[in-house]
């Protein structure tokens, strides 16, 4: 259940270092590994809260996304499946974007990394915009669009505006957690057939994702 549809004026880069488990720049080796055999356990669960996530950094390079997306070293217990960055060569101007369902219309880049464990898929999406105003508008539209779905009780990440909901498409159930950070909109998705879709797992994965985005934004 991916919201994003690729456009012809884009450059798709496969982030091999993430997908193959070689690690990428910005790898966070301080997170705790997953423990036990319960489904959907992510490293970093129960970690300390992150700080305020406002920043003006524009994410428009492969390296920036490689730093921001969780790598295998930070996802102990999960098997990496794929990772990529999609850089728009000719972004749509915000003025031409309309419906809430197309909240990502004015994006300048997007990256994602997918992992799997115990029959459940965890997907990290990072959609980048040209400035904070465009990102805030996109986040507002996404929240409005998703209001028709059942809310999920995912604990907030400190300093980050967020909302979460459940959604079903075909035979797959999904829990979507959206996080608004500076010039980006980040999403953590748990998806699976008959999965428990534990809100605590979504929160623990966000606790991995958000600090990496902040570190990538702070990198020179």
C-alpha cells in the first residue's frame, strides 16, 4: 500500500549499501538489538526520546537519504529487502497541487527502505520538499486525507508532530505512522496478512528513524 507513484522526470537510485546489509553513512550503532522471538520487534525499542525535529535542510541527494534511512545495523532482527532514492528532476510546483490525496505532489525527492521479520513488513518512507512550508502543507493534507481511517494508538515521538492510523488494502492490513520533520514527511508502515500490527513496534521503529533523519539533516 504505497501512496507514491513514480514520475518520468525522476532519477531512481538503488541504495545498495542499505539493501545488502553493508551499512550506510550515518549508521547508528548505539541502538539496542532486537530481543526475544515476538513478531515485529525492532531495535531501539524503549530508547530515549529524541529532540525537536525542526530543520531547514533540503534532502535531494542519494547520500542524504542513505544517512537518513535505517540500515541493517540499526535494524537487528529484521531482514533487509530493498532501499532506494527517487530524485525528482522536475518537481511539480506547489501551486499546481490540489487534492489532499496527492499530498506528496510537490516532493523534490523520496527514499524508502523495506525490512521483513516474522511475516511482517516494515517500510520506512522519507518524502522531501523544497522548504518547511511545503512540507507542513503536505503533512496537513496527508492528515486530512487519512482522517477517514481508524486511528492507531501509537505513542508520540518527542518533539515531532505525528499521527497514525490503520488501513486495509486487499488481503494486507497496515498500520501507518506519519511524522512531520522540518522539510520532510516521514512514514513508518507495518504491513502483513493477519499481522498484529503492534503500535509499540511502530513507535520503536520511529525512535530509530527520527534520530537518523535529524543526523542526516545536521550532516555537512
